[in-house]
C-alpha cells in the first residue's frame, strides 16, 4: 500500500480487488466480438464482507440468487459460466479491512462481565502502558473504560455484556470484537468440567431417594458465594414443578444457616407420579434436582445379600452368595420367593502393583447386559445360596461392574427390594502397557527408538506368563475427542482398511515383557498402540503423539487452527495447596510470554515474563482459591520482525492443573444408638476432627424407604470441588 498512499496511523483502509471479464484468460469463443464498457464500481454498491469466516458463508449462498441490483444483462442461469458477464459478481471478488496499527490486543473474559485486557506492541512484543481502553455493548453504548498499567494490563468491570473494544495510544488505534464467536478456539485442549454460573455454586439434596404422593418433602439447598457477589439477605427462591412442567409451589427465604437453606413442602395424596423438578433461583442463576414421586410401599423385609468377596471373576465357579431375609420387626421370613437380576456395565480397570500401566482397550465398546441369576424360594430360615457364576457375550474394554437387584415377594404379591454393586472380571488374565513418558510436553519424537513395557496379570494383579502376545500400531487422524470418546475410536479401528503400520509378537516372563518401535520422518501425529492376549481375549491400548524434534513441537499444519497452538507442560498434574507448581514452555530467545492462571469463572493471576532460549520456566505457589482446579493459559507473543522461526506472531495453549485442599474434607465423629425405639428419647453427638465450625443436617427416615433406592448420604464435596 505504501506505493500508493502514505499510511495514517490509526486509520482503517478497505482493500477491494475486482476484475472485469476482459481481464480473464479463460478461453471463450465470443471473446473478440464482445466489448465491455460498464464501470465495475458502479454496478456493485454494497461492499463485500471483510474477513470472511465459516459463519459468513450465507452470503455466498444468497449471492447465487438475484439479491443484488445487477444490470439488465445479468442472467441467473449463467452465474457459473466464466464466458458470461453474469459470472463476474460480488461473490468472485475479495475485500479486506487493513488496520494501520501496532497495537496487539488480548482480552480474557469471565462470566460476570469482568475483562482482563493486555495491550502489546506488535513490532517489539513489549507491553503498552498508558493505553486508553474503552468497551462498548452491541448497541454501541460505552460500558467500561480504563487505562493500562505499567504491564500493559487493565481490568474492566462492564455494566453490560461487552461487544467491542477500542484501544487508543497516541495516534494508534486497535479494535477487537468481543462476541463469543470471535474468541479463540479451545476445542483441542482439555478444558472440560462443570460450568460455574455467575460465580455461584449450589447443591440440592433430600432425605431419601423416593417420595410418595402426599409425603412431606424435606429439601436443603447449599449456596457457595466465594466472591461475595450477593448482598446480605438476598432472596433464595424455591420452585417445585410437576411432571407436566406446571408450577406446583413456590417458597422464598432470605436467610439460612451458614449458606444452608431448608425448604419443606408436600404434595397432595392424588398428585401425579413421575419425575418432578425442584429448582432454586438465586442471583440470576438456577439450580435443579429431579425428584421421584411414585406410589410405592416401603420395604417390609430387610434383605442382606453378600458374596463374601470384594470382586467376582469369570473363574468363580464355586463361590456362592449368601442371601438372608427377615421382617423389619425382626421375625424370620420363611419360604418366600426371591429373584436376583444382574446388570453388567463398564468399570475402571487398574491394579495397585502397576499404577502406571493402562489395562483397558479404547477400541472396544460394551453394551449393557442383563440376566437373572436366581429365581426360587428361600428356605425355612429365610436364607438361600446363589451362584456367583456370570458370563458375558461381548468383549469388554476391561473390568465390568455387576449391579445386582434382589426382590423378595410376600405371599400377597408385595415385594421388597435391595440393590448393590460389585466389580466383575470377565477375563482370566489382563495385559497392560506403559508407554514412554516422552519429553517435557509428553510427546515422543520421530527417528528415535521407543520402548513399551508390557505386563500380564491375573484377576488379582499377580504376574502370569504369556506367549505370542499380538502387538499392533495404527496411525490415526488428529481428533482430540477420540481420547474421551471410545465409540469413535472403536468405529475407526473397526474399518477393515485400517491396516497396522507395525505388527509383531512378544512373550512375557514373570509377567513382564518389552518391545520397541520407531517412527521415521516425514510421519508424525497420533498413533494407537494395542497389545492383545489371545489366551484370555483381553487387550490394552493407548494413543500416543509422535512429532518431529523441534523447539516448540511441530504445529499441525493440516489444521489451520492448530497452526497457532502452543504445546507446553507442568512438572505435575495434581498439586496440594502450598506446593510450588512449575510450568515448562518451549520458546525462542525473542518475545514475551503472558501466563494467566484461570479458574472456571475468573482470572486469578496474570504475569508477563521474557522468553528465554529453548525453554522458559514459570513457577507459582498453589493457593486455596485455586481449588478444585485451575487452567494455565499461556500466550507466546513474538516480535513482528522475528525471523528465527516460521511460527505465528501469537501462539497459545491451555493445560489443566488439579488442586487438592485437605482442609475442605470433613472427618466427622458420630455417636448414636444402633436402634431407635418409638416414644423414647435418644441423643446424637457429632464432632469434627479438624475442629472447624460445621453445619449438619439431621434426618430420621424409615429404613424401609431408604432400602428402596439404596439411598446414601449426599456428598456435597463432589459437587463443590468437581472439576470446573
């Protein structure tokens, strides 16, 4: 552009490239006879949308139709014929807005409309202090304004949802759209977890798992407001909806006990049965829980069913489970009919002696199987022996979980139920693999021999010898979700045209063996390693990433988004409060690194550091506010005139770090009578080991109701400290 104009800092220039039919070299028979005299600039009044993206493709769709004011010579049927003037429309031309500015803008937003803005100089990569930052909403009304500090950073609390940011420094101007669609993609990073609603967390629980029409319902809501966003005595609204979605009742409370709010309600005796929905609304957020209301009867029989072992296996031909039944008032239940159904589902496979090995096969899937293992009468003493022999029709990825439902029928036809789960091993032995840890980024390198350790164990994790284990390695395409979705990988591996790039056999001695492989350039990417035991039928597999040696890992050049992805790592995946975490970032000796420690709802800390040659290290102390997890978001900014590598000016990446805080776990000591008798007083004493102030809920429920759903005491910790 400098050949035609003198660029004015802060200005926006629009560049449009158009061409006439006579400029085309496409051979047409009537090219010599046809003359073009029209002025292209007069035919197309509307500019072409700048910086076309996927979501702008509707314009290409509409341009195929006569939505523009073409001249009389335009023919829709000739729109794709290069020999017709109707071909040369706006859809053939390109345009782009060029901004004459050295301001680079990075914005991080939280769900409470708080923004962290970082301004840098694109030429030098240095922060830009004293830069005026102004934010506007979609209606172009100013919602926040601030000046950057010495680090080029500014924090803005927007009164409304932001849409556009304008940065001003002398004559320099920078613009950035803040709509969700313009944000950087995080789809290739591990950022899954529960969503924090406007900085608030909540948990609803009841005193049992099922209610009857007409029962009183006792529900408790726990509210966590770490950032103190809500004013004192803020209303907490409870709503109960019937299965038809109709509002049944509404209650409001303005005070609770240490964040605990109790709501007591009831249904009518003729209330509809099914799944009811309880909702709690507070501070613009909403939390829900599904309630089961059914016309059930409490258990009148106490059912005890135990196999006497912690795990069932395919080898258990002689193990018998003991079933004993008694009336809740203590009498023996005699000669009643009992039925035991088992449902098999997937479970985790691991052995304590080999914690670093993978014992599951992600290329297999398992569909739930149901079967009946007992249907007979118990004896005079209310007991029965039940065989533990189980079998499956499918090849599972690993261990299974056997969910057993026991029903004991009274002579009248009424029945009581009991439900429990136990691990089940469908294989006589298991194979496990351990791949190399790789470099500091967890990657393996090409042109290098890599060793994979293999173990074979029995159901209890004891080593066994195996011959002719089948080893295969497959090349798979890059898809982040294949690591979390076994269905896609199983379908991919099931295709008969996916031939292994390596196949061999190995033997384990004393349960251990090894094999090696090497991937040479120009190959790189994701590879699936699988070891199969033909004796037991079990297999183990793992996906590894293999890349060329390099200072920052080769970008995935077949993926345009991945070209700007930065791969880095931490010295550990899980930390305890008080420990020091160290981040290892591959860099060159030019540029600066923006490190942002972010929770599920806000930016906890942000720092600029200078990049060093080959690797940059950053450490920080883990604090309680980082629980249950944080994300380390790293942005590498390289100077515009950097020629030491061909990477983009901006590289970014995200990794999760799990944080453990033992002070958040309760260790209560409870003393109370084993049996409660009607019309008699009793005492319960509760004390906390760490002697902190705690809040408790006391509920007294008929044991016959609790047994219906195998009700367990709710555990709010798993909700409030779940990964965000």
